[in-house]
C-alpha cells in the first residue's frame, strides 16, 4: 500500500516558489513583485564587482587550504570566479534584478559554470561580512582616488600661484577690502585646505583597513578558518576584532563621505570667489571659454557655470553625509537591511567629489587675472590703514591709540574724498605727531614686504611657501 501524502511540499519546490533566492528554503511562497523591486540593490552594489570577485577568490583559497572544502572544489571556484570577473569587465555578464544583489548574481553564475561545487563558496561567510568586506576594499581604493584628485588640484593651484607670484590683490574680511595680499598667498590658502582634506582621506583609509570577513552573519563561524591569510591576500593590515561590530560598522564610510563633504566645501569656497572675481563688479579674472557658457538671449554673457554647479553639488555631498548619519543613528546591533542604503550615499559622494576635483584641476590653470586691476584694488578703500597704525606703534604709540588716530584720519580722508597719498604730512600730524615724514607715501610693496612673519604675505615668505609646496607635491 503506497504511503499517504503528507501535504508538505518538498523543499525544492519551496525554493522555486521563493524565486530561487538563496534564503528561500524557509518560505512557502514567493515575495511580492513590489517588495522585490523595492529591495533589489544590484543596480547599486554591482559597482563592487572587483572587490566581490577578489574577496571570494581569497575566501575560496583559504577554505581549500584549511581543508574546510575539497581543494578541487576550491580550485574550480577560483577558476569560475576569474571567468566571471572577465565577463563583467568585458560587459558580457547578465545582471539579474531577481537575484537581489551582486553576491547572489555572482554565485548564481558560478553555479551555472561549475555546478554544485559553487554552493561551497558560501561556507564560513555571510552576505553580511561579505558586503562589509567589499565596501571596505572599495573605500580604501576610493580614498586613494580622492587623494590623487586632490593632489592634481593642488598642483593646478600651485602653478597658478607661481605664475602670478608678483600680483597683488585686496584681502577681504566680511567681503570688505581689508589688507593687501599677494594673489599667490591667497591661492596657497586653498592648497592648505586641500592638504587637510588629503589627511582626512588618509585617516578614512586607515579606518577602512580592517577585514570583517570571517565574522559570519554576526557571531563568527564554527570552522577553522585562517582570517589572517585572507586579510594578507586582500591587502588588509588588520582584522576586525568583534564580529558584531564588524558586520554593522560603517564608520569608515561616514569618514569618507565626511572628508568628501569638507573637500567639496573648500572647493565651493574657491568656486564662490571665481564667481565673484569674474563678475564685472570685481573684474579680477577672465574665465576660459572652455569652462564658461553663454546665454540663450544675451549674446554678451560669459557665465561661470562650472563654479556655480560645484557650489550646488557641495550641498548634494553634504546631503549624502546627513543621509548616512541619519541611517545609522538608530540601528541596534548588528546588521540591519538599512545598511543596504550606505552605498548610495557613498557612491554619490565619491562620484561628485572626483568629478568636481577633476574639472577644477583642468579649469584652474586657465584662469587669467588682471594684475593692474587687482593691484589698484589692493590699496583702494584705505586698505593700508592698518600699516599706518603699525607705523605709529613702531614710533612708540600703544596700538589702541594708534588705531584710534588712524580711524580719525580715515574719516577725514573720506569726508574730503581723498586717498592717503593725496594728503600732506601736516594733515597726518593733526591726528598724531608721531607720523614720520614719509607716512603719506606708504606704498603697496612696502606694506606687503612688512608682513614677513612666518605665514605672512611678504614676497619672500610666499616664495618660500611656493618652493616648499613644489617639493611636497613632487613626492
């Protein structure tokens, strides 16, 4: 007599109903199409394909060495993964949204290539430690790319500063003319900013340089794995020490996006000055045609669109940082699916900062300054007033009294509609008898030379800074 049918469906059919998903054995039915569409990530995480292939190869080799899986299967897995890597590189790989993510896409293709041995690849690992490993590998390389782009922009700024080392311009506070500086000194300030950004990317790289693989889903794995050999093969300097933290930590991603946001903030400040300086109101620089646009109805226009777009895209990267921090702020340990969204913010920030730095490195050397106009502006609006106060201090007057005396002199000159060099020494001495005979003739070059303390705008200090940066950036 044949046995009664139990009514329980075979596991094989259950997996089929679950859409062939790697976790489908637990479920009796398939997921809703809307749920599938909402949760798919392969369109985003496929960017990690090189890291996915490399990490999987290293893991398979270790499994074979440790005799956790047969060596023959490990070798077959490695060969299959290399073939898949070539398919992806050459654009022959068919990405499938129904397989959710990059991990399942690669594993499914490996199954087609080598059969059941492909199922051994997932031994002693989880998608949780897989993706954390892939993203850390990617983050290290992204930090290197960002640093090189920063160095390119620094070199472009340095060349521009060197070519204009004798050009004077007004320095500003509150967007009001304050004291004269050398244009090269002004541009060197941006090189300093970008150097701090490079330091931050180096710090982000160091924090990403720990391997999560071997942490499993959250609790570690019950196999005699050799994590250190895998870390060495993948170029990690150390291991993540706590499995719970390893699969859920995205601090390194925050570090990268934070560094990108601050880099964009610095570029945006330079962009704002390009917008201002290229306006007729300033007239300090002329934009190159190759990096300007015109108006559809006003034939005379030359618009600083690249600089304006950089300002706007800075807000985008700042938004990526806010999104990443907001995503992490309420996650209990350990892994949560929220973390799938980390890559959107990361990749968006990376793309924007790299594109911006590269276009600025191409545009910066072509900026042309009007040296006569900037020099005239450097002494306008009584910009040498502080130098006159310093002159009185050197004659023995306390600075506060010197400040008051020169302030009154400025008010008088404004009322008379005259510049300092149009006043006589007798007028100067109405406000302080300590003014020397040559006070009315105080010149721009003398004022610049006087700012010779370390870090100042004196020509000799600027020349030394240019040499120092030339040596640094050459290495």
